[in-house]
């Protein structure tokens, strides 16, 4: 494995806007990725396996619930710190960032935000250390962009709930200890339930033959008459707005994470262009290659500024769903375009595992779809600026 020589671009001196704590958090994550992720990630992507040994390291750099208060095991950091951690992890691999995003925004966030004090004390400290890993069950085989049409349901059986249904495309499901599952009650109202590994009728088959997120574990959540204790219901919020609130947090993290993937592709292409000689000079000396590199750094800089301002709004409690959708959509599209251009700059070498670009490109094909598809986020912005929803 080649040494990780990554140097982060900062064309507009954004480091001057970050606090000392932000920089310490980011740099710790960056060094961890260089030491523990970069040397192994190509091998694990090639064999389509999640490197479970990195879970402890993810916890140590604060990747699990960084904004959760310290009393529940979190680091008590702000939203910009969370974004910077996601950026650095996705610089290593989108699949690894997916694992951290799910744990933080889709498992710990709803338990902290919608759960009882007892639920917080039971689950959050173990999730923060990675002793327990979680998954998030919203998407179903027949209901992706329309989660409100879900058929997974639970019935009140007196001393417990009886849960039936299935969820698909679930990150972390094959090895999760708990799952935050969204299901309809007998009145058709959506609620969150914490389902624990070992409950009879609960299974998590793995999804194989993926060309994307190969170093991330993806699977299903299947519920066949699962008896869920009543104390496992998240009481703080119900309706579709409850899981969508979790997705806002996850999409925010993705808007930062995608920048990391783009930065890695840009840095790789820039380094290669300076070293690769054709027609007697480095290809970086040719106008078309400079055009590509100049456009890459321009788009990365714009995305950095968008994410930073969104982080400020998140810290102030002012960020809207539509603003988060805009950042997620823009930044992932930016990253996937840069990955494709960078791959071309490397020619045939760009498709090999010797470089990270092709892996990033394949991963981003999933990132541009999950947590709301590219088109759905466009329509969220459209509905926000016109006042006319185009979903129905």
C-alpha cells in the first residue's frame, strides 16, 4: 500500500474561520484515517467486507454521536465539529462514513431527541463507545422516496407490541446490536421502536453483489411477529416528521462528507498530474488538465463555504430541511463530477485499486441516491421556493 500523502485543499483559508477545537477535532480524525483506514481500505473494498476492527478507532475520534452531551457518552461537540469529522472519514471512504453517520444521526440522535431518560441511559453510552452498533429502519422494498407508504406495522398486545414487516438497504444491519425501526400503529401513525438483537423473529440478512459501498455492511431488517417491549417505543415524537428529522441530521453530515471524497480525488489527480510525463512534460502543464484541476478546486471551495455556513445555522438551530437538502444535493453532485474527471486524468491507472478514485466514484453513486435521491432533493428545494409541492 502506498503511503497516504493527502494534503487538504483550503483555497479560501477556511481554517481561519474554525475554532481551535474544530481544528483539533478535524486533525485527530485526519491522522486516524491516514493511520488506520487508508492502509487497509482498498483491500476491504476489493473483498466487499467492512473492517470491524476500526469501530474502536471511530469511537475514539468522537465519530459516534459527537454532538451528544457528555453525560450520555458523547463528546458534547458542535455541529461544525461533527461535519469536519464526517469530512475526514469520507476522505478515507464513504462506506466508513456511512457507518458513523448511521450510528450518530440515525440511531443516537433519535434516541437522544425522542427517547426517555431511561432509554438514553441504556443505549447511548454503549453506542458512543461502539460496544453496541445500531442501524436505522425506514426504507422498505416498495417504499423508498415515499416512506409514508410503509407497510411495516405493530399491534398493541397488552404487555408488548407485535412488529411485522421488512426494511431494505440498511447500513450496519448485518452486525447491528439494535435497530431504530419506523413502523405504523393500528391507526396508521408512524412511531419509532428500538428493536434489539436476539428478539425472536428479528433477522438481518446481508445484501451481497454491490458495486458501491463495498467496505460497508448493508442488509435487511426482517420482523416476523417480533415482540417488542412497550418501554422500547420512542415517545418524544411520532408521524413522518420524526424519522425525517433524523434524516436532516444525516444529510447534513453527508454534505460535509462528500467534500472529503472530492478533496481526496482532487489531491490524487493534482499529485498525479505533476508527476505523470507525456510529450516531454508533466500533464499538469497542459491547458485541458489545468482547466479540470482549476474547476475542481473552485467547486470544492464553493462546497466548503456552503457546508460551513450550514454548520453555523445548525449550531444556531436555524437550519431548515430545504437548506440541508440543497447542501446535500450540491455537494454530492460536486464530488461525483470531480471523481469522474479525476479518473480520466489518471487514464487507465484511475480504474485500479492503486488509487482511491474509482472506489470513491462507485461509492458516490450510492451517496447521491441514499438519504433522499438527487431528484427528490431538487424537488424539496423547488417546493420551498415556490410553495408548491411536486411530490403528489
